[in-house]
């Protein structure tokens, strides 16, 4: 059976969501998207609207064209917002501009770590869910904050692995594993802090549903090759999780039998 998942009513086969900022050129961006196999592309609205009078500054059309040609969906985000009200207003502008009710909700609470503000995030999420949005909040790996977002109506959460753009990988695998165990029916997409394909594989092996990243591809030496490497790593990590990882042990366990049967005979 196909290993599919979904955002709202959209079935997806790729578990790789790709950001679109910071690439050397539009052509490299397009080739990286194609190499990644990503079916969801994130788009920063602050950049999209950063022209006199607002509207399309050309960047959004590049992403629209790539999404159309490659069969991908757009996921606008509210990166740069500092309050619930600002994020809510930007989300509504995104729905009008891009024709999608999907929104990656970001509300920054700290300028140094870019850590989300949990209180403003929940307030914005509750209002946007009420307004008919499919809200994908960018949050920390804190279980209580995650539960509050679920209570606000979010069906998908995007916990960080590490501070955005840091490339540090999974700083707290235990917290992500706990989220998976305590929120079994919620879609979990690891977002932010991944720097290497091995980080993405490790996240998928924990049972995450998907991975979103940007800088690890766009800032690499070869974005197209790196996008392809992450695609393979995500597929491998997912396959490992579904196959069932072996139990871990604090002591050595002999794998070669010294007596008896070499196989379990039933």
C-alpha cells in the first residue's frame, strides 16, 4: 500500500516540505524543488508583500509557476510576526493573495532564538481555526504548549528540532518522542534546526510524519544535490520507522548464537 498522509483533504506521498528562501537563483530553486520531490512549498509572506502598496513583487510568481508545473501546493507562512493580531491579519491577506486556506503560523517571542511565543501562538491559532484556516503552527517541542494548540483546533503541529537556521539537528529527541507518544492522532512535522540529511532521517525514525526545512538546502554548497540527499534520507527514516527499529540495550547482546538453533523455530 502507498505510504500516504494528508494536510486537510489533500493526500500527499512526499513527506518532504521545502522552503523557498535564500537560493542562489530562481533556476537553482526550481531544480532543487524538482530534486526534492516536495509536494508542499513554503512561502514567506513578509517578502511577498514587501513592495510599495503590497502585492506581488515577482518572487511569488516564480513559486506559483514552479508549484503549478511540479504539482506542488503552496503553504504561506507568517514569519516575522510578533503578535497574534499581526499574524492573523497576514494570514487573511495570504488567503486572498494565494487562494489557499493553509497557513504556517509563526509568532516570534524572542529575537535571539526566534522561539515562538506560546501565548500569542495559541491565541492566533484559535482565531484562525475559527476563521476556516488549516493552521500549521510552528512551535517548540514542549508538550503542554502542543496540547494547548491541539485544544485550539490545530490538527497539525510543527515542533522545532533546534532554533531556526541553526543546523544543530535534534537537540531533544526525547521531547519529540514524547510528543509522538502523547499525541498519536496529530500530524507532526519537524520544522527548523535541521542541518544534515542524517538529522531528517533521525526525525523520521522517531515517528514524525514529515520534515520541513529551508536553509539546510538553500545554504548548502549544492542545493540541488542536497535536496536530493534529504529526500532519500526522509524516505529511509520513514521506512526504518515503519519497519520497526530493534530494541535498544545498555549492555551488549550477542548476535551470533554459540549453541542451540540459529533461527527461531515456531
